C-alpha cells in the first residue's frame, strides 16, 4: 500500500503557508529558495494587525491595518485581542469582556457571542476573518499562487478547547489546516535552521496576550521538546493595562465611573498606553498622553523606565516561575541550557531581556526578528509536511495532563503533561453496580487532583454493556492525542465489542454541525436558520421515539400498570401534536423530554427482560 | 524476527520498516519493549532507549505522511504507540511496574502492602506529616517534617536499586520475586507521595514568608 502514496506525495505542489495568528499582529511565511521567508506585498510590511473594525453603516468589516487605522477614531466599534477569547467559556473572561465595546452573551453551546448590530460573532468567526486577511495579504506576494494548505501556530500552553477553536477558525476561513504547531517550537525550528545547532535550548515567548516557555533538545535535525509551561492569560497586554490603570486613576476626579468604564474610552487609553510602552523600550522616559476631545479632558504624565519596571515586575516574575517549572519538569538545571531564544514583541522590553538573561545566566539570542520568527518556523514545518524535507523532525509534547473522573470527583490521569505526541494510552475500567448497562465518562484536562479544579473537556456514555455482575465488564478506554495536540477518545466493552468513539468536542465549543452551519449560513439569517434546524432535528427525533415506543408497547403493554400506560399515551399525544405544527423549538424540546420521562418505566421493564435473557443464556438479538 | 511485507527486510520493530521508511499495520497490544525494538530488561540504558525512539520516529512520524490520509492515520497510530512505549520505559519505576505486570506478577490492587521492615518508619513519617499539616507555616513541626526530606530521598534510591536488582535479570513468570518487587514498588509510590506533600508544604511556607 505504501509505495503509491509516497509517489503522490513527491509529485504534489510543494507550497504551503505558515501563519502566526497572534494576539496583536498576525503574519504569514512560505518556504522559498531553500529557506522560509515572510510574505508581504511589494512595499508593505508583512505584519497584519489582529484588529477588526465594524463600520457603523453596516458595511463589511475592516480587518488588519485598515481596522487599526479606524481604531483611534472609533474605538467603540473596534475589536482587539480576539485570541484571548478563543475556546474559553464566558465565565473565565470577565476582564476581557469588560473591554469589548459590543454586547456579549453566551450561546447554548457555551461559546461566546459578540453582538455587532444584531449579528452575533463567535471568536472563531472573528479569528477566521483575520486568518483570511493574513492569507490574502501573503498570497498577494506569491504571483498568483494561492496555497490553501496552512500551518497555524498557537501558544504551547493552549488547551484542547483552545486548539479546537483555532482549528474551527481555519475551517471557517476555508483553509486546509495541515498542522497546529506550538509557537515556541516553531521559533526554535527557525533558529535551528539558521545555525544548525545542537544542544539544549530554552525558548522564552512573551507575546501580546500569552506567555510560553519551552525547553528543547536538538540533535541531528531532530527537535525534541522536553517540557513546556506557560500562561494563556499573561502578556504585553497586561503591561498596557497597568498603564491604562494610571490613566483611569488620574482622570477619576474629572470623569464619572461610568465614563471611565466605557469600552470606547478604555480602548483609547489602551492605544495611548501602547505608544508609551513602545517608546520606553528605546527611551529612558516617555509620555503617557491621552486627549478625550469629546469631554475636553486631557491626561498627561511622564513615565520613567524605572516606574514602568515596577509596574510590570509582578508579571515578569510570573513568567520566571513558569521557567522554573519547565526546568524542573525536564530535569534540567539552568546552567545546562546552551542557548536562550527570545520570541514575541514583549521581549523587546529591556527589563524583560535583563530578567531572562540573569535567570538563565546567558545572553539571549535576538538575531531573528522576535515578531517574525514564529511565522518563519511555521513555514519550515509546512515545508516538512508537504514532503520537502525529511532531514528535520519536530517532536512536540502535550502541555497539560489528560484524565478521567473517578469515584469521588478525583482525576485519574491517562496522559501526563509533557508526554511526546502523538500518544495513545489505553486503560481498563469496569462496572461498579450489578447489571450496569452503561458507563459515564467525564474527560478533563489539567494538573490538579480534583475534577472541579480541572478544565472539563467532554462527557460521554458507553452504552450497550450486557447485564453482568459488578466488576465483571472489561471496558478499555483509549486516549489518542494527535500531532496537533488534539484528543480523541474511544471506549470499548471487550466481551461484546460495544464501542463508543467521541471526537472530543469541548464543553464550550462549536460542534462540527455548527461550524458547517456557519460556513453555509448567510450573515443575516444565521440565528433563524439555527432555530429552524433545531426544530427540524427535534421533529425527527420525536418521530423515532414514537415509533420505538409504539413497538415496545406491543409486547409489554400487559406488564405495565394502568397509570404508567396512561402517562405514556398522554405523552405520545402531546408529542404528536407538537410535531404536526412545528416551529417552536422550545415546545418540541419539552414534548421530547416529557416523552422520554414517561417512557422510563417501559425502558426499565425491557432492560429487565434483556437481563433475564442474558442470564438464561439466550442471545441478546433473540430477545 | 519478522520481515517487512513490502521489501522483505528484517524488522527492528513491527511499527514500521527502516528500509522502506513507512509505518506498518500492527496489533494494538504491542509490548513497549517490542515497540522500541529492545529486549525486555529492567536495567536498560535510557540513552539507548531515547536513541532508538528517535531512530524509529524518523521512519514512521506522521509529519512525513501528511499527503496521504491512510498512511498519515497509520503513522499517527503507530507513533502514538511508540511514544507511549517511551513514556512507560523511560522512567525506571514505570518500567518496573510494566515488567511486574507483564510477567503475571500481582497488580497494585492485588498486593497493597509495603515491605515489613519499612512499616515502622512509615508510621513515624505519617505522624510527622500529619503534625506538620496541622501546624502553621514556619512552625517547629513544619521544620521537623521538612527535615525528613534527605531521609525519604535516600530511602527512595535504596528501594529503586532493590527493585532493579530483583528484576535484573528478568525473573521467571509468576515467580515470588515479582511479589517482592510489587511490595517495593508500593513503598516507592508511598515515598513519592510523601515527598510531593513535603514539597507543597515547603511552597506554602515560602509563600507565607
């Protein structure tokens, strides 16, 4: 089987794009003339601001530089730092949501919706807008070629839900995602290629919204990640907000609390803070300056580098704590690190550089532009994936442990953090009650001992276990983490082969159907379509349930008491009525639930028959 | 030794062929030693193990098969086995646990005890830990417990050495040595938990300061 496919691989067009989808800026690179290069149209920078501005006339949003140009004039219609919202439930995003100048709410799927003039956008859709913009921008430099295959980078510390959200964004942008690569790993690839290094390397990646540290060993072209640690809510944005707080405090006398909390005002303050921060990387002091023309208010203060360092010191300390953990996980002493690589715009800050240098006792590498190195590395990985290079290999790890809930809400870990991926682990479980026909599984991600302290990824049930005494069933649960760091779980009862396979769709995440719907649905009717579709699905489901109930009643009618029988018949009637004039999804849902409730005794009765049959040696199919 | 169905070369591992550089179909319950093409041993050289892992990764890693969905899926599965095998064998205690189970020795559910000679000390340590847990950060009880660390660590390396000795060369399947090894493994697990608890007490003390 192998040979034919290998030939196909060799003949395929070898261009694929690497995209660094950043919190503040995004960037694309491709492999060209034996090296990765940033792609940008003639005379323009390659960097595309990860900013979306929605014109008040309802026209198409301005994405990238155009969006950013509008931001200063109308911050109340501009979105920044969308990456911070990816794959996270609204409950975890209180700070972020306060800064969004549009109403937000959480959908029934647990995914955040940002309401722009009545049109809801998920973070996935917004990221897709940015991805499309970066992709187009890059393609304009490729004289007609439009590589649809891409590699997209994410923070190494992104969990399963955040990776899924990124994958969905790529699909929504119509791109063929070859691989999700961790940002620090990509950066290391770009450096390793330039200098043909070997040894142990630490990558310190402080971006706009996230921090990662990864330790790698490089030998003979194999880049093996030893450990990774990080914080998906720590970055240069936090430095900006520390300065924004100074503005807010300074204007407290002149503006009302409401005015100070206004997202438009805050965005303006943020832009002022960012200017000041950038200036402080080169100058010993800089102006923090904001004019609020509409209120005739001005804020002005000179910030020295020392003041700024005091403000950001706690954040930098947190990054060093993560470095300590990565070292301890890898079993490596700081002195054993041969090279330190700096990545991310925030590593331009002199205080950050100084702190990293003294922590590792080494002058960090800064030869490559810290804003470009991740995209360059993504292009290297894209080149490997399209078959252009078998001399290099990247072995990455999973950043957070994966496990299952066990008795008492404890976590049984199946895959421990920093395991090399892909990774398959199988573990055996059994039933704890007599004649138990199903087992519930709850998949979690995190390092803590209790389920309640970990991130809940998904729940599923393995059904169809034949009735047998407690502890007799042999259930094998297999976790497979693929090379993108995404988890698939399957469970199998080994004596009967009852099998369930779940693509882990995070508790707050888009289902495949939802992504399809977003791809297909027109902008205006998306929500309507969804309600109609849900109603249609319920009508089908109720139909199936009614048929099944009627069939089961034939054989079991005489064994049911009158009250139960009447209850079931009433529920059947309600269900039928609801499906005759459908339209209201809520009514359909309640009719469905009612039918399910009423038929529970019937189901129990049937289950009993199955159990008796099994014990008397009859085959299940004959019951 | 099995041979490659494509080229007939002898296989180092059934996960893939080094000559063709492709993954091959395998049975899912492949032994970790076999996955890495190594003879089962409790005292294997970890550097050797890592070198084998890299070598086989270069034959079968999914990155090299992105263009073909079927080969890519097979490469994903096989590399998943390979990496899980590395996880099992790299760490000496996990490796010993695997050896005891694969030679039909008792599981940790069947034998829950620790070696007799060890029990008196466990009682003392438990007492010190319980007192430290109840006491304030920086207190004398905390200091006493934290002072146990070198003791626990030297006990741990002693136990680990004992286990390797018990399992190298490999004992016969079902032999008494496996039960002894299980007792020792339980002791190491106890020590790891106690050391973990000391570490969290130390961190709490550091934070309080």
